[in-house]
């Protein structure tokens, strides 16, 4: 992916993130996640029905990388089964840490495939993955 396309996807998802704003629905599982290396402090709400991610909402203060990664990840995960989500998250982590991963599986999330070159931004890009993993832990 060329750098202009990468920048456009990140900026679009930062300036107009999907599903920003929490709602008052007790059927959602909730977590807060933050970063020690940045201003990131986000609340996440995830609705899971019949082992499928039906909705993900978020709100809070975060940098461009965390906000855009959250927006892109939300779009990728809604409608997926819990097992599919786990596979996507594993591949995403592998990509971030420069391990083998399925590029096709990640879709637009590959805009962060070079984030490891900026070690101080890795936690920012991982924030939504950490949040969803914490939500999935609550299912056990």
C-alpha cells in the first residue's frame, strides 16, 4: 500500500470514526483501556449475541493512531464470530510485531503494517485489540 493511501485511510478513520459514542444498553460488555505512552483512554462496549459480534461502540480521548485503528477494527469485526475475531486479532498482533500474518484477512488494518518502525506508536495501534481481547475474556 502506498503512503498516500495509507495516510488517507488513517485520516478518514481518525476524523470520522465509526461507532463513536457510548449507549445506555446493559446487554453490552464494557471495558476501559488506556496507554501509558500516549493520551489514549478509551471505553469500549461490545454486544455479542449467539457467538457473533453484533456491535462495537467506543468513546474517549485518543491519538490519531488509536482512534483510526479502533474505527477500522470495528468495521472489520462486526458480524464475525468470536473465533473469527480471535483469528483476526492474532493476525493483527503478528503483523504489528513483524511476524507472519494473513494480509487478506486483515483488510484495511494493514495500514499499520509498518507501525513497528515507530515503537512508541505500537501500543496506540494495539489499543483496540487489547480492548476486544479483554471483552472476550469476560465470556469465559
